[in-house]
């Protein structure tokens, strides 16, 4: 029987035409110009355990967070695929059966009933921001979908949908939606929550639960019913999910540590993810503490707190102000603002004196009126306490002994020690003077916490850092281990504020000149913390003292950090622990520089009038006052005795003449003091 050549020819022609059509389709798909696949995502800032601290919107104000299928609840993914595209893992981008079904329904009902779009086609629409329901748009989506399937894996296509799907308002992506509507990441959704997130992208504005909760519930329940019918969820889960309410408001995105996270994003704007050393729960507890601590205080005050692990240098919490707003200059990060530290530098001063052999905690030192050239410092309370041990002088924060020690050490050496700590002290002049002992230098809260971390770390400088990958190299030793331990031992002997927890916390308070800054810094065996209270603009806060304002907040901060203080370390073997009487003779009493060539410490001194004064004579009399010395006193003018046998320290001189005069006082031991004055 003859072969039907015309049938063979027809078959060959059909095969050729099919192959040509296939090749043409292949070239057409390959030539498809895809839209950009990578979109800007919100910058996320994470704490030490990977928890969200803060999220920043993209430039157009949208919340669009990066997300991957592996970070999304499995039930949600199963619901999404079952509801939107049951053959997602089998089709090449277009589900022919779904398209035919949609076309048949449209012809039968005279309107579009279902779109027949696959998840890949929906991704194509989201990437191009094209409309739905128009055949031209559908055709373009089909072409892009086919091209996407060729160039990307199914997982990558699903990731694009999860990151770009709209969920109402300025929310894009399932991660942003889960945070905004449920306050949780998408890794742990209930069936009801998952169903709502499946339903929302189909009509994100009409189904917004904060505006149309009834419509949102109906859409969610339809998804749940279908998922129960298809066996994606069990009947018990279905019934339980139906009783779960839909959210009626959006939750705020995390915004902890705003000052520090702003800085992180500003310093590395190219990074979409920042991993910080901050402990998120602690950060939020301290932010609440700041708000609570301001209640009842003077308007305009702000508080900054910094907490770190002094062993590692990791910053665990950083509260830059009482509120992150322009009101009260809350946008100013007061952890980094240079301010006068008041008495906060005194522990370093004493530590340097102990380390250099100038003093010991049991060394006796004088707290009395003392002039250092033209500089005559005073104590805050205006009083003088006479002879104290160095430990007592530090605990009581007496100014005169601290200045005497700086005079012995040298202000330049003190500045050098601060720089070895890793600080950059700001000086009002070119050269440091003795006033640095009492706060005449600009330092920030970060600087001071780093300084106290050095003391807590046995005198070894420990730079602080807040980036998880930013471990800085160790710095040089500032003071010896024994001196650092002695300072901590002295400071731990301070009584805590009323009502505060007792324990081994070595702390120091300080108040800057004019009551502009109230400070409290402290450390235990593991952590170091600092508190600043004041006005960001630097205006005075009358009556504000570090001990009254900042110290209670410091102790509250430690209480929110952990249930009990970590013990301070034992003394190093080289530590000299002796009472005053058993110390080596040079350490029993502090001898100021140049004292061997000057008057004895208890020699008489003219307290009034001061040397070089220009004074009026009232009835040819002049009031005078002597400090120290042993009565009775003899008063003279230009070598001429005026009064003898005077036991009072305040008296008046008679018979003086106008013009320049030298006044002298001599005590019972023959020791004299004199001043030159001009009398009118």
C-alpha cells in the first residue's frame, strides 16, 4: 500500500512550523527587557540578638523590608500558594488552565470573575507597577513572567512577591505588614493572621483593617474557608481562626535608640542592615526610665544614659535624650555633646596620684583655703574640713585636695592620661590649667563612661564601640592595677542614694560650674554606666546637684540592667593596704610641691585684705582677718606695731594713713604673713 505522501508532508510542515514558532517564542521571551529586580528596601538596625531596634522608610516614604521565604511562617506560604497559584511550582510562569478558566468565566458572566494571574505574573505587575484587568497589561505581564521564570528560581520569584506585595497604605512586603498589623515578624503567624495577609494584596486599600475592619474580616474568612476546604488547615484551626479579631489599627514600627541608629545610618548609608551591640530590651527599659525620671523635674531638663560592658567595651544601651523631637532639643544626642564634667575627673586624678606615689588612700591631706598663684578654688559648700585622708577627700569630693594633687601631677599629664584613655578633651584655652581638676575641660558622656570603664578594667584603656563588627584594638595602660583598684575601693564605700539598692557599686557624682550639668558615673564587676541631666542648650539649672538628680537614676539604671551587682575584683597582689600610721613616712601626709621652701601648712595667712587690694579707709580703720596660725597675734603696718596680744582672728586696725602700705600679722610662734595694699 502506498504511503500517503501528502499526509507526511503536512505533518512535516506542521512540525517545522511548530519548531519555528517555538524558536520565535523563545527569542521573544529571551529578548524581554525586564524591569529592575532590586528595589530599595528600608534600612533595618538590629540589636545584639538580631532583634529590630529601628526601621527607616525608603526615600518615597514606604516601609519595604527585606524578606526571604525561609523567614516567613510556613502556614502563610502554604496558604498563599494554595489560594493564589496552586500550580506555582509546576507552570513556566503562565498557568494555561487558569487562563482558560478565567476566559471561560468572563465569557459566561460577561465580566471578569477571576484573573488567572500566577504569582509570577503578579510579581511582573509589581515590578512594572502596571494595572490589572486590561488585556494589554495582562499580555505584557505574561511575557515578563515567562522571562522571569527563565532567569530566576521559584524561590527568588517568591522572594520578590514577599518583598513587594502591597498591604495597605505605605506598607510593602509581608515583613512590614506583619510588623505593622500584628507587631511581630512574619516567622510566627497564627492561621488567622496568615489568612489576612493572603487576602490584603488583592485589594490592599479596600480591605485595610484599620479603615474597613468588617471588609477585612470577610476577606480573611473567605481565605480561611477555602484553606480548610483544601486541607491546608484543619477544622479546629479554622474554627479558632474565625473567632480571632482583626487588627483595627497599625502598630508603630520599632524606633529604639534613635540617636545612635541615626548615626549608624548616616555613617554607613550604603548598608541596608546594621548590626549593633545594643541590648534591645535593656534599651527600651532605660528609655522608659528616662521618661519616668523626668516627672516632677523642672521643665526643659533632659537625661542621657549610657551603659557598657567594661570588659568587652560593648555599648549595651544609649539614650541620647528624654524624647526624640525638636521640643526641648530632644534631637540632640547628649551622650556625645561636650560638657563640663565637674568633679567626675577626680577618681582619675587620685588614681594617678596613687600610681605615682604622691599619695595613698590613707594619706592625710589638707582641705583648707589655698591659693595657687592667681587661682583660688573653693568648695561647693563654701566650707573647709581641715585634715582628711585622701579616701575621705575623694568620697566627699573636696575641691582643694583635688587641685593640690593636679598641681603635683601637672595638668598636662592629666590631659595626656585622658588622651591615652582614647578621649579628645576640649580645652577653653591653649594650655591646660589647674581648673581642669574641677571640670574646666569639655568631655562627653561617652568619654566619661569610657574613662570609668578604664578604671573598672584595672587601669587598662578599654575603647567603647557600638557596631557588632567594630571591635577596636586595645589601648595603652593609663594607671596601674593597684591604683585602679584603690580608686574603686574608695568609690564603692560611698553610701547609695536613699531607697537605692545596696551593693558593690563604685560611683561618683559631679556638678558643673553654674549647675549646668548633673553627673553620675559608676561601675561594678562587669558593667559601667553614666547619667547626665541638664538642659541641652547649657542654661543653668539652679539647685541641681549630681548627687540629688543623677545618682538615683544611675542606681535605677543598674536595677533595670540586672537583679544584683556583680562583685568588684579583689586587690592585686602589689596593692599596699595599710593604715596611715603604718605607711612609709613620705605617704603619711601629703606634701605639696614646693612646700619645703614655703611656709608651714598651719602658718598664719591673711584672709583679708587680699594682696594688691585697693581699699577705702572708713574713719581711718580697716577690717582685717587672719587664717591659721596660733594666737595671740601681733598686727603691724609698715613695720609699726598697731595691735598686740590679739586672740580674735577678725579685728580692725586704727591709725592707718592713705597710700601704699604693707600689713603684717605675726603669730605666737613668730611666723608672719604680709600683704601690700593701697588705702584711700
